[in-house]
C-alpha cells in the first residue's frame, strides 16, 4: 500500500491514517510519512509549538548518532528554521550510517564522543549556559505528546471504521494536522468513546516509551487495549523507569500492568548471531532474508531492530495455539481486531530491499 504524500502549508506532511490488512492483523502505516520518520513527525509538532510560542530559535539535543531520534529531530527542526546543536556518542568509530549523515547535515555543531556517559555529562554542562531549549535524551518534554494525542483520536475513529464500515462518516475524528483545543482531548474520555465501545488491541514497540505511554494514557479506561513490546531492554528495567518518564512528559502517573508489556520471543533471534555476542541494534542474517521476503510479499519495509522483530513475534503469537497471555485466547476467539503501529525508522535499512 503506497499513497502519494502531500504537504500542508504549515510545512508538515499529510498525517492521514493509512491502514493495511495483513493475514493476522492490521498494520497502521506511520512508516509512510516522509523519510520513514513515522511518529517522530507527530512528536516534533509539539516541540515546534513550544519553540514558536516562546520565540526560541535554538535547540540542544543529545543521543546516539546512529539512532532514529537524532536523525529525525535534527532534520525536521532544521526544516522549520531551528538552529540545532548536537552532542552525540558512538561506540564504533568506524561505523557509518545514513542516520549519522542526517545528524551531521542538519546540525550546526556536532560533538561526538566514544562513551554515552561522557556525552551525557557534556550535555548537562553545556545546558547550564545554552541560550535555547535543551532537550534530554529522546526529547522527553511535556509538549512531545501533543501531536500524538490528536493522532490517537483520529486512529481510534479509523480503527472503528476499519472493522465497522457501516459507521456513519459523521463520527470521523478531526484531522490530525488541524490545531485542536487540548482541553477536549481528555485521555479515555473523548467524544467517540462516550458514544459506543468497539474493542480493539493496539500494539507498538517500547523504545523511549513516549508513544506507548501516550497511547496508554489516551486509551485508559476505553475499550482499546494498548500493548507494548520490549525490544533490547528487560521488562522490569523499563517498568522501573515509567514513573520518571510520565513525570517528564507531564502525564498523570499511572501504573502499567505487567501483562500489557510483551517481551520478544527469543526463538525469533538468530541463534548463531546471538551466540557470537551480537549486540542490540546489530543485524541478524536470519532477519535480513525474512525482511526481504516480507517486502516482496506485502511491499512493506520493516527494519531489523524494532518492526521486524515485532511483526515476526506477533505473527507467531496470533497463529499458535497458545498465544501470549496478554493477547488473550478469548480475544482471538471473539475476533477482537489487532492493530500494529509501524512507527517507521527504516530509512537506513533500504539496502535490505534495494536491488544492487
């Protein structure tokens, strides 16, 4: 599924929801947003609103130079005329990636260190005298969820229409790109939820945790169950950080039920690569071929770190006789629709499918 992308006069891409039907679930195609930045576009909306409202022309960022966060934030902020200074780290001085090129190209000044802790200390020291907005790692900021909130509102309406085509078009949610009064976007209490309940399961990876926590907060108390998939970090470790992340995002502190956090099926990992000590973020030969096959079948590009792992696990979970407890058997038997959010991040993995 591929649609022509259009741009609004405010410089943001058309954020209309696109959903693709796969054999075992529906895929929400945020990966189709420009550069495959996905939900990062929606997160930056709130940051730009804060910058413009407070007439702040400069931003200081820090994080991994090969990661999706810095690549997307530096590129988008630069597009909107924001001056970006970046403090980064890389454990491999010889590694070259497309994300790194984006960071280098869209930052006025880049300082890269070989150690994460050193980079963090440098960020904290620089923040003391930096004349602009200093965003911590992954951009954690109360405004980060503004664009996501309008996205969940529209997505809920689209999930309902996908499984209930007879619903009247008047129930359509506001366009995600139209400025909406935040006072009406009350998590778990928006207009659509008050009318009828249409059960659904929404699944996404937990990276920084921003998208998952925003969705969990928005759909709290509704008929939509939000499940997060851990990638590269143990469940207990991340759960211990939840309260701190919610606080930085300005959210109400809500405990996250452990059963709503899924851990990756270890059988999906390439045993030879794991035995050789392959780190999180490194490609595994098994995944490379599987991603190529998936792309040839569905024309959807998955990246090997997040989406490929999740889609493979999700397919196994749903198709096997004993699914993961969080996707309860009764939900499958009652045909509760399952939606997976593809958050993008595939731009630096194009070589997996491009013909040489």
